C-alpha cells in the first residue's frame, strides 16, 4: 500500500455562478475572483438545469430537476501543498482518498440537492491547478457532463457571443422519447 502524504487544502473562496442572463433580465452580477467566471456563466445558460436543484415535490411520486432564476453552481477556489506532479502522474499507487480534498461537496438538504459543484485548486509549489467536479447522477450522466465541459471549453476558446455548434447543444424536449410500456420513465 502506498504511503499517504500529509498535505492540506486551504479553501480560499466559495462563490456561486449563475447562468448568464437573457436580455430581458434586469439585474445580474458575478463575484470578482481570479478565475474568469464569464465562460462558466455563459455555458450554464445553455445547461440551465445543471445550475438548478433536484427536489421531490410532496405531490409527486418522483423527483424533479428544477431551475429557478437565482439558482447557481458553487465554485470553490483553494490552494494545496500537495505534490501536483505526483497527483497528475500515471502512478497507480496513489490512494483515491488523496484526491478527495480536490473535489467539492454538493450542497444537500432535506428539501433539495445541488446538481453540480466545481472546485479550482491551485498548487503554488508547482504552478499547476486542478478542476474538481461533483455532480448528482440523478441529474446527469457522463455524456452530459462531457458535453457541458466541451461547451465550456468551446466558449472559452471563442468569442463570448459565439453560438454553440449543434453537437454541443443539450436537448431537453422529453416529448420525443418513445413511450415505455413498462412505465420506467427514463
């Protein structure tokens, strides 16, 4: 078994990033941070449910993925004294729990559960950084997560007013799904 290194992660800031508003929305502000949040906010406007919460209405037999104006994802910035080069290497002897401080926790209460959270961890000793992502699997799968990440990267690379290509646009129309005679309701 590999020897665990004693490292620490210091949380620097926790903020919430909301989807970029549409022109008919009167107010909007983003917290100032070293990490440019504009592209995350722009990406979230295409993936509104990911900024929302999972709720279970009392009058429903199943949970609901809902977004209301003001919902946002949590973005934590942190510093770590861990060995970035070791953690990002192909060393198979690294214990999974060494990565746990680099991943944010989802906000969960009796009434709702956040869908996504991000943590940007800087490694000042090596000039590296990591982006940790937590997601609620009841709301999205790996394909959806990677579509979101590719959309975020696309908007970072291009002008902020650039449209997403069709292959990066999420599809929310549940009416086109084939009826499931077993009643599983995917």
